[in-house]
C-alpha cells in the first residue's frame, strides 16, 4: 500500500512504524498478527522479549553505554483499536489494512477509525528503541491487549512482568497536558428474552435508520452533550405509537465505550398510515436537529418501505415486549451524572447507553458507567440495574476497573514537568481524564509505580472522524525522548 500520506513527516521513524502497524488488522481480542509483528521486531533487533498467557508483550531495550545504572522506565501502550466505520464504507477490520489519508495538518483514515488510539503510542515506543540520537537508561516496552473492550491485558498482568518503577503511559490525546489521574469504570448489561407474534394482516415492513451523529468516546466526549442514536430511535418509536406499529428489529451502537452514532429498526405498519408517519418523522427530525444543532449538527433519519424484509423478519415482537424495550431505553440514564467539584470541567460520574443488539432469541442492552469515585461508580450502576430490574431483564454487572488517584508529588511528574518547561517555555496542564486509562489497573497491580500519561492531539477517537495532528506528534516524540534522557541523567 502507498505510503504517500506519511511522506516527509517528522519523526519519520515513528511515522513508518505507525504505517506498518496500520497495515495490520488488530481488533480488540484479535491481536495475534500485531503480536507477531512485535515478535519479529524484537528478533530482528536482537531485543529480549517475553509474552504472558493473555498476549501482553514486553520488549527489553538495553541502556545506552554509560547509563546502565539509570532507573528502568516502562513505556506502555495498547495494541488493539476500536473498529468503527461509516455505513457506506466497505471495510473488514479482521482482514483489511487501514488506509491513511493526509488532510492538511492531520492524518486520518478513509471512512474508518484511524487507530492512532493507541497506535501512535505503540509506534513511538518502537521508534524510541531504534533511535540513536539520544541517551536513555534501561527501557521496557509494555504492549497490552484488549484495552478497548475489557482492559483484559492490564487486568491479567502478573507480578514481575515489568520491573521498572516509573511508567510513561502513551495513551492520552491532548498536546500540552500531562494526565495524572483517571476514572474507573464498569459495564452493566440487560438481557431480554424476545417474545414473538405474527405480523398483522395487511401490514408491511418499513426501515428506520438514524445516522450522521458524531458519536465519540463515552468518557472523553460524554460532557459534549452529543446525541445518542439509540435514544433518538426509542423516542421516534414512542412518537409513532398511536399508529399501532409492530416492532420486528432494533439495533444500535457497536462498542461499550463509544456513544452510539447509528441505530436502525424494522417495523410493520399499515400502508394506510405511511404518509402520516412520514409527516410525523419529518417534524421529529426538524425538532431533533434543532435540539442538537450546536452539539451534533448532522443528524439524519431515513424511513423507507422495505418489502423484502418480510423474508428476513417473518415474525415481530409482541406489543408488550416491544413497549417494555422502548420504555427501558427511554428510562435508561445517559450522560453526565456529576461534575468534579475541584477540577473545572472534569466529569466525575457518567453513564453511557452504548448498545442494543439481537443475539438469537435474546435482545441485549449494553451500558457503561464511569467515575473517579468508587462509591459513585457503584451507585450509578445500581441506578442502571434498577431500570433493568423493573423491566424484568436479566442483569449482568461487571467487576469493573479501578481509577487512578493523582500523586502530585511524584519524582516522575516533577521530571516530566521540568522537561516540558525547558522544551516549550510554558507550564504543562496537569489533568485527570474521565476515561479508563490502564494506569488505574497498573497502579493497583504494582503498588508504588510512578505514572504519567501524555500524547499528541487526537480528535474523534472511537469514531470514523478520528484524526491525529501531525505537528503534535513531533512535539510528543521530542518530549518523550527528553524525559527519558533527563531520567537517565539524574542517576
């Protein structure tokens, strides 16, 4: 595949590695090929490495001469990516490479997620290992698996898999900021056994499709007030209730940690009501567009008759079951629950209505909860569970993962801040993020581990709008190199 998108970019070592990673399919829980790439990389460069039972990889990078006694630093990133695409794009994330495009000052993909989250971090770590332009002590490049759908890699790390006492997490998305804390999270899923009946005589199938929403990361973007496609679909179904439609199928969202961008439904309806329903949908669309015009300005709602769906959906949901599911979605909390009282603009607690999907004769509604306060996280999960309980769903609540409490006095943070000021002649922002960085788990697994997280500007993560700012990648890499040199020189 052509590398024209990255030609002339700096640092070229990093961009070449990012391109190579982008050509390797790496959905969460399917990282075998990128792990093979890492094994080959270690072998070709005579680096020691090890893997654990779940697929985490550590590549051991020897120190530069004279820095053998420096502290070991862990560079940590995850090797899976969120796989989202626009509906009109043909792309198989298990087989096809990501097509990189240059768009002015950004690198993006062609209608799919880019995988800069966290491919840029992984590429930076690999580039560091081959960079002879700076000094550093011993390094451990830690690549974890399945961060996006379960934090499986971090959760299953064993004692002594890494030995360094300082860790640089390369998985945040804002230039000029060091992240020193993050929210913990958990998932809550409600499962319904679908109840079916025959379509009414004379009824014909129609398809609803809600699209054009921004979606985005359910932690980073939850405070933006973006529209939720599943909520919109449920509101629409509720509005046309007076036309006595029959629901045959509903689906929306695709990832627990992404705000739903699209949703679809198939209903059976008397053709006599076709024009009235279309008029109602037009009114609803106008109202919805106006409601979200400053936050989500490209919402589209399509409604089409689809006679061929009769074969696909020979039965429909019973009225009672359909009403129960729609009411559950309408009643389910979604969005910001509480803001942090100490850090301006930081969300403290939230919940995301993430997915509705059909598996066999089961309909599942997936949600995720986040909070930097453990008790608040559990309490909002209880609220979600209560809605499911009232609807008669079977509820599964995950164990979740811990948050990361800031340590503002750590040696690593002091060093990182000093380097940033020396490089850019200004103070870095010190932040916490309302998202599930692996640092929370790593700090729990390795008590006393000092951690700082940083990265270049990435916008639209977890959606096909994902893009990374070219100039900030260069700044990020220079900052990383200088921090490692400063640590090595401090011994």
